[in-house]
C-alpha cells in the first residue's frame, strides 16, 4: 500500500513538472523517467529480498511442521499395527479354544446319544 502511494506520488510529481523548453525537455523527461524507474527498481529489489527471506523462513517452518506431523503419523501407524497384531493373536486364541470346546461338546453329545439309544 505504501509502495503504491509512493510510486503514484513520484509519477504525479514527474508529470506536473512544467517543461522548460526545447532539447532540455527531452533530457529532463528521460532523467525523470529514469529516476522513477530506478526508484521503482530499488523498491522492487528491497521488497523482493524481504519477501524471499519471509518465504525461506515460512518454507523452513512448514518443512519442520511437516516432518513433525510425519513422525507423529508414523508413530500412530506403528501403534495401530501393534494393537492390530495383539487383536489378531487374541482372535486366533479364541478360535482355537472354540474348536477345543466344540470337540468336547461333540464328545459329550455323542456319549449322551449312545446312552439314550441303549435305553
């Protein structure tokens, strides 16, 4: 905003400068336009350097945040994987015990059937 105001003021001053005559008017106009161009270039250069520093700082900060988030996601993934393995081991244990209980139940029911058929 300030740069726009400054640039507009310089252009207004350059345009309102009255011509003094002949060949010197061309030289004065070239000097004024060259001065405006030089000032604009200096303002642009300073702004560019300042924004480059801000960009580098923001980029570094974002990279640090990304690395931290990635580490946290990896830790959560490892924790979830370990929990899933524990759940799977428990499930296989339950399935194995279920098979044992069904074998026992089958044996008991077979004995009951045999006793009922002999009666």
